[in-house]
C-alpha cells in the first residue's frame, strides 16, 4: 500500500451466516496495484478522492468507489461507533466500479449520511459467490475447452437444456446416482435471484467440485447414454465392493477413477482403459468374496451354536425376571441383546451362486460385505451379561429361600433348588427351572410375604395378647396389596 493511503478492516456476515473479512482502502488516486487482494483479504473496497480516468482493472472481489467529480467526497473516519459495529459511509456523488454487476441499489447502500460501505461489502461478497458458482458450472459445461466469458443467464439456459436432454435419456428405473444428480441440478436451476442461487448451491452441492461432478454426469448421459448407464452400473458395483485388503482396494479405487462420467463426457477414448481396470478388479474380487463368505458364515455358525446352548439360561432368566416377588427384573437388556443376536446371526441360506453376475458385489441373500467380521465380542459380552444377570437373580432367590427355615412345606424339588442356588450352579439352575417349578416358587414367595405381613400379629396372639385395631388394619392392608399385585402382573412397590 502507498504511504498516503488509509486502510481499515471491515468484517461482514454473508447470507450463509459466515464472517467475511476485508479492507477499506482510501486513496487519493487510482493505481493498478490497488485492484488485487492481499493475503488475508476476502474482499476490498477502494475509495478514491479523484475521479477515474479510465476503467480500472480489478481481480477478484474488489470494488472501486470513485467520485463523478472533484466536488467534496469524504470517507467517515473509524471511531468507537465503527469499532462497535456501526457501518462506515461515504458522502458525495459516487460511481461504483466492479468486475461484475453488484446486486445493490439505493435502498441497500444509501442512507441520509451517504453510501454505506457495509452494504457495499455484503453486495460485493454475494456477487462474488454468485459468480463463482456460475463460473464453475460454465467450466464443467465447456470442458476440456476454456469456458467463454458468458453471463450467468446464458449458463443457466445451456445447463437447463442439458438437464432436459439428459433426463430424456434416463430410463424410468435408471441408476440412482444419475437420477439424483439430475434432481439436484433441476432444484438449483429453479432458484431466482443471487441470494437463493448461492444458498441453494451451498446446501445442495456444498462445493464447486460437487456441482461440476453432477454436470459431468448430465453431460455423459446426454451425449452417450449407453456408455453413461454402463459407467453408472459399474460405479454402483464398485461402491458396494469395498475391500479391506490394501492391494484389492487400490485396484477398486483405480477402477472407480477410470469409470467416471468425466471420462465419458470429456475423454471417451479412455473408456477402454477404465473397462480393463474394472475387469481386473472383478477377477480378483470374486474369489476373495466367495472365500470370505464361506469363512464368515462358518464362524457365525459356531457363535450361533454358543448362543443356542445358552438358551436354557436365557429362559431361566426370563422366568426369574417374571417373579416380581424377587424384585425388579435385572436381565432385560441382556435378554434383548441375546434374542437380537440370534436374529442377526440367522445363517445365509443362499442356494445359488454367491455372486450371480459380474456386477454383483454382495450375496443376494445376506448382502455380506467383504471384510465384515463375525460379532465375536458382542456374543461374548452378551453371554457374560446373561450369566451376571442370572447370578444376581440366584442371589436374590437364595436369600429368599434361606430366610425361612426348611419345614414340612418344602417340596423335595424346592430343597434341591436351594442347594443349587447356594452353590451358584447356573447351568444346573437353568435345567431345573421349568414352568412348574417357577409357579411353585411364585406361590412360595407370595406365601412367605403374606406370612411376614401377619408375623407380628401371630406373635402377639402366641404371647396371649390381643393386637390393636390399627395393627390388624395395617397387616390387612399389606396382605391386600400383595394379593392385588398378583392381579396386576406381579408389580409391587
């Protein structure tokens, strides 16, 4: 910058809510160096004190505000208000020079004080962003040739015609990748005005590269429908055929790069190379997948057998959880995981070829991905959780059984059950605990609770005393609550 120039920083928020930082440069007269951004600048506003002799050469988001005559142009000095966010302004009759039309008017940039620099900066950033999206579209439309200098409306017209032609070449049940690309372009082309164009582009594409990719897909489909559809099928296959093996994954990546819509649209002579790369990958992928499919389901079969062998424990835990007299259930999550794993490990029963065609990347029955690992850890954790939950219920049961002295009311099976739970024999308990014993246990536990509820009354009677009316009512209420819990499914507080 020159020694006599004054410089201020200015930050504005664009229509996407992002902060953009630039500079305001006040200079007496124009010089070419002012028309180029420096590092760290996202825009620049140049305010001249003298009129321009000729059209300035500007590069990027740069705008020049020059007086139409030498009559009293001034720029507000930065002060506490500006630092706090107030907009600087220019007084005097000004003309704005920009490398592209700015979406500004008197209502956006002028106030009673003069030209609002913050409004000019926002308009400049918006125009720059708007122009960049259409420039990216033009480059993709004209590649491999340089894009001519055309207005956004002309790019819009050409792109609209291309999308319509491509849509006409797309079969009703065409490839999803191509259909999605055309849908995104149609949505963007419906936008009206600079703000809507920029917002929709950022939302739909995110980057200019993604916009260009969709345009290349449309070009490929419009120019060479048969080749474009073949490339789409190959790309679908390659997307599903992810490979964990390093060398195989390199082959897949190479084939995917070669089988692209850019090649169809811009360099069709490279298609044979892409097809050869695809065939090379397919020749290596197929035997690798078939071997993995066999090994995976063999390992899964062993895991499923372990789960099935634990079925008696799961059933015993379910029965004990249903005995609400023991307390709230403790194995709900373990049982849910157990049954979910059993469903997940349902074996593949495909009787035909594992990969029925050259473009088949997964087994049609199980859709197994190459490199998928059997859920060994999940099975181990689930079985351990089952044992832990069953152990907690056994501890509760042992406490309940041991709290009452063994009497004539004891069934021999119940006595055996007490020995099992005291010894913490999970497998034996699972084998012993059937529906009949579960019902007997529930009856025993309910009877025990009723006896505990009236125990104080019986003790008073045995001592030759008469219980008070309040004691009898309290005991009666507790017995009634226990009996009501049976009708409500065993819930109790």
